[in-house]
C-alpha cells in the first residue's frame, strides 16, 4: 500500500510538473496571441492610413482593360487621401522610419501621377468637344487638380481654346450669313448696304460673344488659383478670339474700301474706336486687339482722305460770288459740312485730335477757295466778300472747343479786311464832303492866314457844314453800298466808327484853325458852332 501511495504521489508530482509546464506554455501562447493581435491591429491601421485599397487603386488608375473610363467624384476623394498619406509620411521621417516613409512617398507619388495623367486624358477629351460649355463639377475639379502640373494644365487649356476658337468662328460666320434660328435675327450681311448699321451689328455681336467666352473660361478654372493664372487666361481668351479675326478684317476692309460719304466713314471710325476699347477691357493683347487697332488706324486715315476729297470736289469749280457778296453755295455747303463733322467729333473719345484734323482738312482749302473767288472782284467787293465768308466760318468754329488757333488766324485776316474797308469808306466820306482840299490846306501853314486861302473862305466852309448836317441826321446814307452787304453788324459798326473818327480828326483841325485868331476869321462861332466833342457825341451815339 505504501508503495502504491508513493507511486501515486510520484505520478501526481509528475502530473503537477507537466501541468505547470503546460500552463506556462499556454500563458506564453496567450501572450504571443495578444501581441500578434495587437501587431495585426497596428498593421491593419497602418495599412489603412498609409496604403490604398485595391478598389481605390482602380478608382485612381481605372481598370486594366479600360484605362479611360468615365471618372467619378471618388477619384478626387482618393487623390486627397494620397496627398494626405504623402504629407503624413513626414511624421514617419521624424520618427526614424526614413526608409519606410520614403518608400511610401514614392508609391504615393506614382499613384498621384497616374491619377493626374488619367484626369489629364479625360479632361483633354472632354474639352476637345465643347460646343456648348456646361461645365460639371468633375471638369472644374479636374482642372483644379491639374493646376499643380502646369504642362498638363496648359495642354488641356490649349485643347479647350482650339475647340472654342473653331466654334466661335463658326458662330460668327453663321451670324453673318445665316442669322439666328428660323432666320431671326436676320443675317448681318443683309444690312451690308448700310455701312454704319452693318459695322454696328458686327461689333455688337462680338461685344456680346467675347464676354460669354470669358465667363466660360472662368467657369472652367473656377476651382483654380486665379491669381497665378491671369496671364495664362488672358492668353487663352486671346487664342479663342483669333478665329474671328480674318472674317472681321475682311468685312471692315470691304466697307472702308468703298466710296462713301466722309460723315459715314467718321461714324464707322468712332464705332471701331468704341468697341475696340470695350472689347479691350475683356481681352488684353492678342490678334483681335491688333486687328482692331489696325482697323481703327486705317479707318481714321481713310476718313481724312475722304473728307479731303469731298472738300476738293466741292471746290473744283470756282464760283462767282453772288450780287449780295454772301458766301457761294459751295462755301455754304463746306461750312455746313464742317459744322456737322465738328458736332459729331465733339462727342467722340479722341475729340481734340479729331476736331483739329477735321478743321485742318476743311478750313485751309476753304480759305484758299475764298481768296481765289474774291481775287476776281473789285477791291471793295473783294474785302466785303472775304469778310462775309470769314464771318460765317468764324461763327461756325466759335461754337467748338480746341479751335483757338483757327479762330485767331481768322480774326487776324478779318481785321486786315476791316482795315481795307475802313480806308475805302473813309476815303469815300472825305471825297463826298469835299474835305480833301481842306485837309491838304490844313497840313500846310506856309500860305498865311487860312481865311485868305481860296477854298477856306467862310462860304465854302458853310457848304461843308451843310453836308455834315446831312451826315449827322442820316449817318448810314454815307456808307458805301457794299458796307451794307456785310453779314456782321459788328463789322459794319466798326468800319463806320473808324471812318467817322477820320472825319472827326479833320473837323477838329478845322475847328481849331477857324477859332485861331491868327487865321483872321470874323465871328468863328457863326461858322463852326459845334465843338469836336459835340460832333463826336452826335456821330458816335
């Protein structure tokens, strides 16, 4: 029995020892299991944070057999994850996991490049067929992603510009030749017989179409950083507008090369100026701006040439002035033309330069024609006719600014004609009143007392006074007939006043001579009872 107990005790001890080892082993295995579970959890979390799932890889790159299938919003979500993984790898670099971090960064870079390449191909294909731009969120987000790759971004933009350039040119040609749906509005070419309306319709169409292209371009890149794109977008819009330049230039050239009135050409010039400035606010630089600049310069040159020809044609035949010495019909026509042109120019953008050039084209030939017409007249008639023409021209120019130089020149020439007429009127007045011999005697004091000189006796002086009374009572009757034909009452009054001043100067000498005792006139007050001052008041009132 003792032996049996010992055996059982030994077996129990052995069993306990074995059980202890088993428990120890079990504990070790349990600990390892916990560690493995933790490692698996950490690995899974690491993979989720730093790796893409197979599904996400397919979203980025597409399937192996269909690389260019339509993309979805998911690609941008995965791309954001790739960028975040790339950024988070910097933490690994700081945690002394450089090799792992660099490997992951390289892997994410490959994923990102592959995704951007796919977005590039898809966007390029989308922009290749953009007849009616209605950009979805996919396109705009794709362009926002591609902005980080300038070459790819520029290529897509070029594809879009190429497509829209052709579409815009086609729409422009349709507007010119076919009109709108069902012919409403009518084709612009149907109004080609009216240059002003024709050019207006063309430029209005462009002024509406180009802002639409700019708006579409802005929508395409609405998720991009536009501060970095201003120059690129300006260039892109200019590129789109290139397609309309040739048909535009051909049609404007056609209008400028036909023979039309200068006033219509000037209206066309101002239209081009206005819309060039308006379009220039939308698109800077490029071929369209160059074409509009060239067309503006050309239209200005052709307008001035047409105006010169119109003036020369009006003056090709030298007309004889009418009997009333008023401007001839051709002079009237040119002054009316000048007034109309200056009125229009005064409301234009470049009014100072335009008004000076217009005046230069009309005024100088007009004055030459006036001088040529007047040269065939007697001196007095010539002065009156010239003065009337200059007065009409002066009246026209004085209504407008920037005409100071021309007005000063006209004033100087008018003053010269007034001097001529004053001399003629004064000479005629002196002759009609027989003052010539009296004036000659008054200048020579070597023949003794005036009363003893023939022609200076009181009876002769009283004859002069009778004529003087007639002048005082009706001063206009002594004017030359031509003076009454002057268009300007101011000119007439000036000439009359100056002629009377000559008369007053002679009368003053005569009055002083008669009242001088040396000249031995008896009772001089009975001969000349009016003082020069009294006579001046009578004649100048």
